[in-house]
């Protein structure tokens, strides 16, 4: 039971104060920095999904337009 508490305390001391330290460094409010990270993560997630769907549609459209013909007589 001692090991999980020591790991948790280590991350609380060294890892969870990133937003606070960054806000102090930039002279901003901590709430603004945290909101920026939240919005950036959602934008990245949604943007990747939209890019994936766009490329999938584009490749499907390309396959529909440029069909490979096996011989000259298929025209």
C-alpha cells in the first residue's frame, strides 16, 4: 500500500503543476492555460478524425473514377 501512495505523491509534486508553472512563467491565469490544453486536445482528436474521413472519401472517389481496365476491349 505504500508504493502506490509514493508514486501518486511523486506525480502530484512533479507532474501536476505543469499548468501552474507555465501560467506563472507566461504571466497568465492558470484557468486559461488549462482551458487551452483541453481545447487543443479536443481539436487534435476531432481534426484527426475529420482528416481520416476526408482521405477515405477521396480515395473511394478516386477508385470510382479511375477504374483499372484489364484490356482494350473493356471500353
